[in-house]
């Protein structure tokens, strides 16, 4: 069986030690993470700051979608009891909230 060669940017630990900026530039140019190898094993993946932040935003978005789907699934379950705001908080739910502009919250 022939070994499949992955079409991903790679680098070695030696290259990273010699010039880490070149590896970041490679990641930017290829628009992908650069797999860093140490003795033929992946030691890690290098990303640019923009790639890392984009990845984190995507992950956060996916977590939000999962939370929404879980809530939707629970609400679609006919056996789940739901309660109104008044039932949970009592008469305070009908009061106008007092906003303190000096409390430090924006």
C-alpha cells in the first residue's frame, strides 16, 4: 500500500529554531497551519495570529450553535415543564429595574 503524502505545509524544529518568522510567513502564504516535525513526528502546528484568532472565533461560534441546538431540543420535548418569569421570580419580575450607572457595568 502506497503511503499518502499530505498536501500540507510542513517545517522542522531546526527550521523553526533557525527562523521562526519564515515559518509564520509560510503559514500566512499557504493560508494554513504549518506542521512542525521533530524526528518524523508532529511536534505541533504553527499558525499566524490572525489564523489563531479566526479559528477561536469559529470554535466559539460552533459552541454557541451547540448550546442553541441543545436548548431547542429541550424545548421540543413535550415532557419538559416550562415556567414564566413571574413564576420563577415572583412579583419582582413585574417591577421596573433600577439601573445604577456607577456600578462599573457597561
